[in-house]
C-alpha cells in the first residue's frame, strides 16, 4: 500500500474514500487523533477548506483540556502547525495512478487495455507489441523472433484490469511536495 511518487515517499489513497486511519504514517498518532476528533475521517475531507482551522483548533483545545499530564503550549502549537502542514501537502499533491505492476505493459509501463501474451510468456499491450514486431520482428524482452500471429489475447488479465479500474483504482499522494512556482 505504500510506495513512492516523483521520488517522494507516498501513501496510496483514493482521496474521497480511504479513511485517514488507513494511512497512519501520513500523520502520526497525535496528528491523526486531531484529524479524527475534528471530523476529518477521509483524505477527501482535507481538500475542503470550509471550517478546517476552527475544527482543528477546537479538537486541539479539547485534547488539551482532557490531557492527564500538562503539556506546554509550544507542543500544542507544533501539533496544530503539523496538521496544517499535512493539509497543505495533500492539497498541493498531484494524484498519480498507482496500478499493480502486472497490469502494466513491459514496453511503456502504462496500464494495458488489450493485453496479449507472447510465446515466451511475456505480456504486452497489443498496440505496443505489434508496433515493436513491425519494426524489429523480435520479442523486446528476450530478443527471440516473434510475429503478430504468435500473440494470444490474455482475457483473464484483461478482465482483472477492467475490474480493478472499476473498483480499486488508487492514487498516490506524495507526503512531501515541491513548492510550485508562482504563475
């Protein structure tokens, strides 16, 4: 469930659906507790700025009042700053699809829509391998001779990819983002 995006550590999530509790490394226990207490139970809730500042401040004040041992104000302010920093990172992040590797063509590394298998057992997107065969007459992975008639449709993989795209497409949200240049 965890990987990288653009060279940054990332957490996979579908912004509107994944619970914040599914991504504990995103925030840390105390920060996660603030988000949950403020009513932000899904990543998508952090995209809507409506009354975030009020809700986070109130959640921290409630936690502060309930604390069994006194904690200095700078620690609570640091927690508040951390919450807003995480929200800023999520808002600035560009979601990138994170498909399972077996769903990707060995030539372009993009998700396949019409997977075919070669006689050597490698799977490619039909258009990509046909183009390669027309230019080179070989399997790009092993270098053995290959013709278009050697390709067989992989219906099981095609069905799996379609099912995945409909039900489980996930996105990667980088935990650390580069600052965007001013327009």
